C-alpha cells in the first residue's frame, strides 16, 4: 500500500517529465537528415504515380466544369 501511495503521489510528475524528455529527444532526430538511398524502382514508381494522379485530377476538373456548364445552361433556359 505504501508503494502504491508513492506511485499516486509522484506518478503524474514522472509522466509529464517522461513526455517532455521524449518530445525533446524526438525533435533532433526528426531534424537530422536521412542518408538512406531511395531505390531507382521506387523513384520511378513515385514519378509514374504522380503523373497518373495529375492526369486523373485533370479529368475530374474537366468533368466538374462540364457539369457546372450544363447546370448553368439549364438555369439560363429555364428563366427564358
């Protein structure tokens, strides 16, 4: 019981300190550069995926423009 009371009394302080130490240790690790080389296959795959995403985004944008134009024409002809 005595040990449990000590944990209750000092546990919150230890938890906050441990969290702050973990945050302080994480920042320099994240800021340091990574020296791993990316494989050529992965670079090619990422480039291809980016090109496909841009093409798909263009198609979606075109579809939205067509739908908006049709809606505008319908609204104009309903008023006439």
